[in-house]
C-alpha cells in the first residue's frame, strides 16, 4: 500500500476546523479505497478549548491520525513540528479551515512517482488556488521553472503557498523558519518559497487540482497579519541575484488568455459542497450566473530589475537610502547629493540608493546613479503594496542603512510603510524638510508623525529656522536646524539646475535643537475609564484653582488652539452648566463628519426631563467647577478614584438645590474639537444613558 | 514678524523693502505658465518662476502663489474672501463661514480637518443630531427584542408576532419588535429604524456599520437582555461583527438553505459559521434545518419551534379547482405552475399572489393561460375563497416549513408540494402528496390527478388538519420558546 503524510494545522478554527477534519476523514477513507494510506498529524497550536476538544474528538474517527499539541503561536513552527512527526516519504500540508480537491493526493503522489529521483528537488502545488466564504477568487498557480517567471518577483509579491506536497527530505534541506510578527516578519510560506528556490528547488503544479482557501476576518487567522513581509532571504542576497543575471525569457502571459475552468475543476469543487455550503458559489460560476476574479499572479519586470540594481551595489559598508519627490526639490538629485553630503560619516563614502518619485527637469542617465523611479514602477502596473514590499526588501537585505527622507509637502511617501521590518537595519533616519514654513496644504507634519508612530527613531531636520519653529509647534516634536545648512541651501539654489554639486564629505552640520515646550498650561481634565467611568487627571489642587470648568476629553480628541485658550479662560458659571464646543470634526477614512451640537434641542430635552443623548456624541465636555468640585471631594473622601459618568451627569441634569436643571452652553464662539471614531469608542454612550435612566427610575420609585 | 517679512529679511536681505501690493488681483497679466494647484509650493514657485520672485520683491504682489496658481481655489488676501471657503459654506449649510475659517487655520497647522481643493469628492456631512435614544428616554422596560427585516405578511413575520406574544406571556413584559431593514410606520412596541435620523440623513442612507452601532445602542440603552434575530440583515451583520456581544444574549433564526437557480446556496445559511461564535442559541421551525444546523454546522444549541396555527373546523374542501397561492417569484417556480396548467387543460387553477422580488415577467404567461383564474394579491389565507378548491399546489424550489402549507392543512386542504426543507415533515405519513425536488411537471400532474381521483383524499385532508391541530399549538410553541430562553441564560 502506498502511503503519505498529511500535516493539518489548527489554532482557533472551532467549528470550521470540524468541517475540515470531516473532510480529512472522507479523504483518508477515499484514499484507502485507492490503496493509499494517508497518515495525518493534526497539530493544535495554542488551540482554544473548543477547537482542542473538537479536533481530539473527531480525530478518533480518522484512521492513522495523531493529535499533537504545541505552544508556539506560530504557524511556521507548528508546521515544522508536524513534519517532524511524519515518517512517510511524501508530505502534504493543509490548514485547519481549508479544503483540497479529493484528487490532489492521488495526483500529487502519481506526479512524484513519475518524476523518480528528480522529484526530490520539486515542490508540488495545486493548479488552482480558490477563495471561498469571505473572499471569492480563482488564482492560477505558477511554475517556478516557467520561462515567464522571474524568482526575484518574490520581492514584491507572494506566489507559492503552503498548499504543497514534497519529499520529506526537502524540509531537512530547507527547514521552515518560524515567522516573527513582533519583528515585522510574517508569511513563512512566502519566505520558504524564496529559500527553496535559492537552494535549487523548483515549485511546480499538478494539473486539475485545487486548494480551497477560506477567506475570513483577519482576527481568526494565526498566520496572517498586516504590515508584515518575509524575513531576509538568500534569494535576494547579492551573490545569488548577481549569479542570475538574466531576466525571464518570455513575457508574462496576460490574464485574458487564461484557459476556461474545465469540467474536472467544477466536478472536484462539487464534491466538496457537502462539506461547506460556501463552495457552492462555484455552481453559479459554472452556470455563468456569477463572475469571479480569475487571475494569474504576477508583477512587472521592473520589480526584479530593481532588486538586481540594488544587489549590484556594494552595501557591505552600509548604504544610504534616499526617499525623495524630485519635483519638490529645487535642483533635484544634485541638491539631494549636496545635502546628504553634509551628513558625512567620518569621511566614509557609502553607496547611495535613491527611491525617487516625480520627474526632475533634467533626468540623469539611468546608469549614472542607483535609482528606482517609483513612478515607473507604478506605470508598469506595480501596486502600492507591492512597491512597499519591494522597498522594505532593500532594508531587510541590508545591515547598516542611513535613510534620508526628503519629506514632500504634498505627497506622503511610502517611507514609513512596513517600518517594523525595516527598522532592524536602520542606523540613522533623517526626515529632511525643505519647505519654507508649513503652508496650509503641507502634509509634512502628518508624514513625520506617521514615521515616529511607526517606531522609527527618526531625526527631523528643517532646513529653514522658520520651518523648524513651526514644526515644533505643530508636531510637538524636537526638530534640528543648522544655520550652515540653511545658508548653503539658500546660497546654492539659484544655480542648482545646471550646476553639479560635488559629493564631498563635509563635517556634520552643527545642529541646534528646537524642542517643544516642556509643558503647556493645561486645563483640569477627566478621562474615560472602562467606557462608563470618569477619572480625574492630574493633581487634585487643580480642582481648587481658578478654572471655571472640569473638562472631559475623550481619548486623543484635540481642540483648536483658540478653543484651548477659551477653555483656559472661561468664566465661572453660577448655575450647573455643561459647556460644549461649537463644532466637532469627526475624522473618518471616508471623509470628515461635521457635527454642530443642537443646543436648543438638548436644552429642551433637559427641560423635559429626558436625556440629551447628543451630549454623548461630543468628545469634549466642560462641567462647571462649582458643581463638579463637591462630587470629586466626596470621591476623594471615600478613597475612590473614579465615578460613573452617569452619576456625574445626574448632578447636572437633576441638580440638588437648584430649581433649574443644567444649562448646556457653547464653550465659546468658533470653538472646535476634533476626534476620530476610536476616541468616541472610549465612551459607551448607550450604557451611560441606560445608567442615567436607571438612576432616575430608582429615584422616582423611592420618591 | 510676518512670514513675508521674515522671508525678506532672512533670505533676500539685499532685496528692496516692501512697498505694498496689489493683493494678487491682476491674474490676467500673469506671464507664467499654468500649473496645477497641487504642484504649488512657495519654494518651488520662486525657484521655477524668477519673474514672480521679482514681482514679489518689488512689492507688486502680496500673495503670488495664490495669484498665479490658486486663483479660484485657494485663499486670497483674506481667508473670508476665499471662493473655496465660500463654496464650502454654500455646500455645507450647517457650517458658518467663521467656523470654516477656524477649520482652515487648523489645516494650516498640519491638522487634517479640511479637504484640500484637490479632493473634490471628500465626503462632508453636517450633523445636527444622532438617533437611537428615543426608547431609553421613553423609559419602557423591555427585556426582549426581536429584530426583523420587515413586518408585513409572510411566514417570517408570523414567527415574529407569535414569538413576541410568547415572550410577553413568559416574561410578563412586552417584547420590542425592531424593524431593521425596510420601511415601516412603527407602532406599539414596534420600533422602525427607518424613523431614526442618523447623522442628519435617513437611517438607510447611513453606512451599515453605523446602523449596526445604532442597533446596538438601542438594545443597550433600552436595557434589552435577549435579542432574537429573525432573518434581519442588519442584526445578523451586527452579530457577526460582534456589535451585540457584550450587551445581550442572542438567538438567531435560520429557516432554510436557500437554493438559487444556479444551484448556489445563498441566504443566511452561508453566514452560520460566522454567526455561531456570537450566538447563544439558534432556532428554526423545521426539523430538517435543525439537523443541518447540528450536523453540518456542528451547533449544539438548536431549537425547533412549531409555529402555532389556529384550528379551523368545518368540512374538508372538495372543489374541482387547484389553488396556487404564493409570491410569484422565481424561487416559487411559477414556470412549473405554467407547465402543469398546460398539461391539465381541463382543470382550473386559481392563482393568488403577486411578484415581490422577481418582477412581472411571469405574469404575462400566467394570465395567458385559459385555465388559470388570476385572483390577485392576498394578505392572509383567510382572504382566499376555497369554495371551488380541492387541492393546494406548492411548487417552491426550497423552503423551511412553509406557513402557507400549514394554513392550507389546517383547513383540511390536500396539498401537493415539493419535498424540500420542512415540507416532508408536514405532508409525510399520508397527510398530502410529496413531489421529489428534481421531478418535472408530470410528477405534479400525476399527484394532482391522484388527489382528485382518489377516495382517500378527504382522509388525507383530515389527517393534515389533525396534525396541525396536534403539533402547531400555542402551548407547544410557548414551551419551545421557554426552552429557547432558558438555553440563552
């Protein structure tokens, strides 16, 4: 009897895992009838109780199966653990919520039998990779031996997944390396395909077979995560790249030339519908009642060319990577070189690699400098995610990178993307701001803050002192400025277009640091805790100060500078008062929402004795200090640190000792607060409202 | 020190002093080439346009960038004069010009609060009020909420009403019925979400996640403890997205495995895998679906509720005509009715119903048949005149346990129906005639002829009526709902 091993990985698939395991049992039984013994290793990696119990229970019905429990939290490592328990010559992989066509096992085994000893250098994949459930697509596989395929395209995109079959010995030669999400590295299958190709293995297809991949929300997946790329690979190291000088010899076939899906494809899919109804969408595809994205993966030749270009430079002593939008830089590349030369590294000459957007007035010959023109990549059809990965690859394959990011005032660059993976090799990162002051449309602050938020310890250098001061104010970061750099920039610019500036190393400019003020006079403030409580921030004596209001500010909501001044200087109210900004800007991906509180409506609701629900849609609320102070003093006396917001609101909506209820007022003319959805989610308005009603109801019953 | 003075002092110290300016008003005389506003930059402007610099240094222009590049899009000398701001103020009535200028200042400080002129499609909304708190303000104490897509006629709606009645009986409080996916006028204990104003626009114009948030807020603020989702897209979306997870126990109804004409399985049966992690109990009204939920989806807590049907006494209908009453939609296979009617030219068919989802394209063929009497739409089985009827024909492609068949059975009417979903549970054991789902019109014709030709038919009708009387009782249903409620706790 022929035999093979199957590693099935589970994490928290729960019922979906049960579906896959039911399929595995059917496949094992089917293969047994064909004289094939499939030995299953069911690997539970940090599985939840439901999945563990379900898999263990169903595994009893799967002949020749073994359940392994591991504690990696890592798909790559748990696959490797499964492989270690396989004794059979041929190994198959399957994820715990996916399916494969029934014919895959037989056809793959037949494929390896036909290949003989040569099969040990081959890794077989299904011909089709078919999405179902939350993602519907049909992806045609790629043969790495195909003349149309350039392995360096793997720098930008993923071609080979772990729906594979191969000789057990392949994993001895090229072990699966666990991914490192914390380090910014993921996609262990992508990385493994790079490594196997670099070591002479080929990835090939078994015709007529399909892998059915379940599209699902990201939170359910162990292996996938955004902002991740494969780790450093031999495939992109200069020795390998430089030894493979030829480009692919045939152009990539076009998607419109893809062969129609045949009867075997649909018949195999139909056999799986009883295991998951989601696969029935292929019936509609077959009947012509539905269209689906049917494609062959690929990236333009420019990607591989860029990798070759990078590999051709000698980066052993470090490399300078320069991001710039040359249309925004007077003097373009010559000016860039002049500025970078000011940041001399003890006189050492490091190769420069330019990642440039836009087109300069005078274009240097392609071989004059090491440049990747991002616009050319885009024009060739490379999408932004692929370009981001390509750029990250230059960092990942290097060891000592200095980054000079010439920040464009008009277009945010891709510099900060995939930062977690890039930062391992970054020794210095400079954001260079050439603008003379931040004009109304500048996106500089946004990009600089984005880079810092991505965890890159970047220094921001403003060429002009005025810009440095404005950046400090607006971004609230420290900014470097050197008079000598400004003088050099100003003096040289009138001849920049025609003059070639010598790349002479110069002593680093003597920078002065513009720092944000250590502390700004702040308003007494409360924060939301656990969605329905408020906590006082800062020193208790602030409450006894002169401020008229105690402010509740949700999350990272901000107020305009003028609004802050009004908040600081607001007049004391003698009646219970809640003050709100005149305008709230809610920032959303799809466009801002402008919310003007309807005071008349809210005051009318208060007067009626109902709750003005709109109040909880406002990210900045001022509670008059006369009413708030006793509440907090009582809290302090009882050794508590927080209070229900509903309780605080009740003091205002139904105040003791006053004939009138709270008055809702504007903080002042043109007061503006800005927030986003995450700020508003700090507060569970519905539960607070319910709390107010319940309190009121209890009070009414007591009365 | 103004920006301009600084510019002059720091960078062009040898330049002549400012001698006033024209405010950038003589655009027509500008000798410079056109350039898009997005390319605008003070530095670039002067570097690439030395004449503009000269003009500026000579004091002939105070705002050369705006003068030359942003004439109709950017601010001019005074922000409040800006056509751009004026335009925004015109479009967004809720924003005063002063507030817009305030926002523009924030934009100038690098805060992304105003769309740039190059983003004409940026979405702006002026919001004056959010909906969703009305119930809480009303202070009504609800414990259970039933979320339904609509509340008109039909089997699903019958389940909603019967469930509401049973919950009231069991909890002592009214159940709140939330009509979530279609227009409705609301009513006592009925909240139509279409009546809410969300972000200054009709509820159904808001993004679906926003609607789900509102649904969740209503459930929380009304103090709802148990939510029953009955075929509601919004509720099922909210359940899958975990909007309701922290606020109530959830039961979800799945009645059938809808089969499209292509054979594709559609409907909520496709979502069960993603509903299940956030649902405390599933319920249905037919045993077949119950077993699908248990065996295909591996669900543990599944309840099958027998929806009550009032008992109707009286003689078994023994007329000569055939009744076909249903939505005249593709899933009910009216084309099969047409074919059967053609095969039985001597038998009259009384057709009730109207198209809801599939348009009118079956109507012409139906009306053209000489032996079809089209009676029009109906809102209740009681409206149907059964005096000439001797058989009920039901040709659906898929179903749960069809309420209309239960209603026909309760009147002792012999049914000929496709054996799909819960239909065999109703018509099995000699209570009617079951036709295999893949059978053609001839199978229905044979069954119909058998109904009219057999002495057993009145007995079939009596057995059908006895079955409904025994199974589809209020007591059975209430007990089922009680078990459902207990399993959710």
